[in-house]
């Protein structure tokens, strides 16, 4: 059905008054959040809390660098020295610029992120209000519809993760499209272009959502009975293409990532989607009453009044938004059914891993349906209908207000930790800027009195917002190639050669040690404090800052890491090639475990020496000529040949090994599942046809007794040893 020209509403005269009422209302509704905005946010949102911390860190980096050196936007100081690490996360550029003055005035990244998140609520309400007014809704319905929309999907309880998909841009872009349709001229096309640029540069997820919802709204506008349809279409397409070009220009480092050429693994679950749509779920998307009211909009689909327009557009957007939430395909009666989301895999939006994020679009459509029913009641029943609409709207919004404050406070405690300011001052006084590593390198854990505490890596990133030293590590969605070897070196601490490896790869200059009670192995902290070449420059409240003054054994590694992954080279810059006999000479000594349980693993110290004339290539994620250590098992009494081996596993070395260099490591021994006595060998190999079979090569052999596995055995705790870097799978024995 073609839509008629929309009426010009009389309420369009007072936008500033409406905005003021929203500011007052949301100041009251969000006051519990505003009170803790300098260090926390409401708790209760269903997502990973570490993602919330990451948002604050991104705001801190982009809000500062975009106003100082925007050409270095993606060169965040994490995973040092690899550049363009922000290309593996997000940039929130338009949002960060919005709160850059707050960041500059306070230096508080959490406060800046909270200001942006809190401000998004009244702005989203105001944008939806203006859209409803533009379509023709009454003043009361438009106000209530705006308030309900602001408390939509992912926004209750309040949280800074709303900055990943600021919903204000959905009604804003729709409003610009409607006004462009009413008067298709260059000025209104420019407004559409500006709103699209702000939306597309707010986040990559939001860019997809806005283009999807905006495309649906723009198509609906095309059906309106108004003059200059072709001119409208031309200007709308031109503004969208121009804004998309701006996005592409800003995102060149993002598009150059190796991961960008392949579709990301889509994470979709129907049960999760359905749980998100009911009031009992952890994340209340919209008020339950709002859903019931919106369902009545089916009665208005054929009505030609503004309520009918809202109903038709809301039904279209909500239905397609829900269909996209279900992911690329679902199983129905044993058959895979392809769904609209699958189309994204063939576009640059293939990075969109979480289809349920389309709940933002679904919530936009539901709000339109909700407003359609309220507006129809107000117009059909007169003053009584208006009163009913107001009461129902207030009940809906009131129910959402009760939940927006959450169940408590998520404390971004590193932002209040005084040690980071002390570290900043100590490093300035020392005059030795350089990469910093915060230890212990622990995962997130449940802490008594604090609930879930994010990983030390995330704590370190928030600490960076204060001390500003480059970080050796840092969370990104797609870790750089060298991170595997960084993590292995960290796991080998407090060994001195592990510190040397970190210094060679990253020019590590500072170690910041948490208080002793936070360490699973306090003895490791004690050893670091007394390790030769580490100098204490700060000790406060149980924290210690150590300067790394050890000589760098492999200065060439830094250049290799900085250059990134290159064809034919390891990440440390060693050519990956078949070694000659004179180059393939290895000495391995040490021992093997005395006994292991069936199917379990153990570790034992072995030493490896490169007695050849060339550096062994090992530090690479793939390659047919990588040097590894091999652990092979034979039944005791069976001739130890490759054909008779029960199990063969190969593991990469901690790094490339230079001629004459020795490496002490904890070798992994994965026991067979059958109990018995086994002869075990540890030797160096290269590729599938080893070059290390000459008489100069020495391997370690020993007998291991594999005992039956205890039925009451508890899961093994996480081992404090480096995990194998690659090639863990069992190899076929010949």
C-alpha cells in the first residue's frame, strides 16, 4: 500500500523543551548510575564484564589520539611493538570525539565512557520522539514512545556496552530520510550524510544495523505519495554511498587485517534469542506490557492514518530484525533452513559474529508498533483514549525505570588504584620510558567481596589510561601472531631466560608486580624480586615496579615481531627452510616422568642445545619445515621404530634457537590411555622427514609407568607451564 504525504505536526515547534524534559527525566531515572559514573556502572547486564572495561579503554585511547595525532588512530600501545592493534577491536570514533572534552578535563576513562553512555539515553529518546512527531503521532505518544525506546534492547540495566550499538542513530537516520522525502534538496541530503557518518563511525556493529534499518525505512519512504520520488532516491543513495566511503577511508587498517578476508564464525543460538525476548531473561529488552500492546498493531496495518504508517513500518522492521537475530540458518524437522542473515557472509559485514545484536533493530520496530497502538487509541477514543495511552505508556516506562539501575555496581577498580599514578610518576622520574608487563598474568576470577574480577591483562589496560606506558600484552579479538610466544614466555616466568625472551621480542622495560596475596605462586614473585638485572624503583602498598636492565640477547627479534607475519619467515625473522645436515645437530638431555595416569599429561624439565651452524626456525603458526621437539611412546619390550610407536606428538620450541644456544623447557608428556610400561623418547625433528637423524644428534629416553586413571580424580587445575604452541594432535605412526 502506498503511503500518503505525512502531515506536518504542530508539536515540531518545541524541540528544545522536549529535550529539556528528557534530560530531567533521565537524570532522575539514571541517578544511581550517575552517582557512580566516575568508577562504575549498574550491574546485572548479561554480557562479559571485561567487554565493558574494554569500552572504557577504547574511549580513553581514541578520545585522546583523535585530537592529537589522528593518523595514529589504530596504533594503540598494546601488544607492543605491533602497530594497528585497534583494527582488531573497535574505535568508537564519533562517540569518543563527543566525550573528548570530558576525558581531557578529568583524565578519567571510566567517567568519559559513562558520560557517553548516560547521554545516549535522552538523546535516543529525543531522536525517536522527533521521528514519531514527523510521522504524525500526538505529542504525548511521541514523548512516551521516545522514553520507551531509550530503555530498549541491551539498554536495561544501564551499561557502557550500549556504546557498541548506540541506538540513537536508528531513529535519527530514519528522521533524516523522512525529511528528505518531504523536501528532497541538497541541505537535507547533507543532514542525512552527517547523521550516517556519525552512525557508521560509532561502531562497526552499529554500522551494519543502521544501514539495515535505514534501508528498510528509506524503502518505505520511497512508497509515499509525494513529488520528486526519483530525486529523493538519488539523493538518499548518494548520501549513503558518500558516508560509506568515509567509513571505508577511516577503516583501511581494519580492512587490511588478514582476518578480514574470511568470514568470522557466527555465534547463534535460538534458545538464547528466545530467552532474550522474555521478561524473565537476564537482559530485559523491552517492557512486557510494551510487547502486548505492540501485538495489537496488527489491527492497524491497513489504516491510512499515521498510526497505520507506524504499524506497517514497525511490523516490517521488527519482523526482519527478529529474522536476522536467528542467525544464518536453523534446523527445522531435521533440515537446515537458510535465513536472511546468511546474506551478510557475502558482504564486508561478514565480521558480524553475534546475530542477536539485531535485537536493536527489533526493538526499534517494536517501539514503532507500541506507539502506533497508543496513537490509535488516543485518536479513536478522544480525551479518554489519550488518558489511557498516557497511563499505559507510563506503566511501561515505569517498569523499565525500575530495572535500569541494575542490581548493584560494577566497580572499575583499577581507575581508583593509586599505584598507577605512582608508576607514572616513578617512570617519569627515572626517565626510562618503555613497555610494561603487569604480573601475575592471571585470568579473570571470582574474588570474595568483589565478585568477578577481570583478568590482569584487562586491569593493566585500564591502568594504562593513567600511566601511559606501552603494554607488552593487551586484549584484542584477533591477537597478533607473536602473542602465542609472548604468552609462553610469560608462563615460564620467573626464569631469567623468559625475561630475556620478552625483552628480545618487545624491548620489555618494566615489570609491575601485584601484591603477594594475589599470586597463586608467591615464590615466583619472590624470585623475580631477586633476579639479576631487575631493579626495584617503586614499592608501595604491596606493589613493586621493577626496571629490566638485562642485556638483550636477540635484538633482531624485535624487528621480526614489528614486521608481523611474513611468508617464508618465522615471527622472529628466521627463514623457514630445510636444514642441511651440518645445521641439524641437536643435543637433548634431561629426563622423563617416572609415572603418569592413563590419558593424563605431565611435564618434565629437558634442555636442548643447537649444535648446528644455523638458527632453527620454530616460532611460526604454520610451515612444513618448522623445528619441533617430538615425544614418542613405545610399549616396553617392543622394538622402538616409527612403525611400532603407540603415540607421537610434536610441539614447537619456545622460540627460534640460534647456533650454540641452549633452551631449558618443561616438555609435555601426554600419556596413552592404556596402562602399562612405556619407553619414551624426546628428540628434535624438522618436518615429517627429520633432518636430525645424524649420529651427532642426542635424544633423551626413559621408562614411564602409566597407571590406571583414578575414577574419583578431580579435574586437573590449570598448569603453570607454557601450553604447546602448535601441532598438538597425535601424528600417525609409520
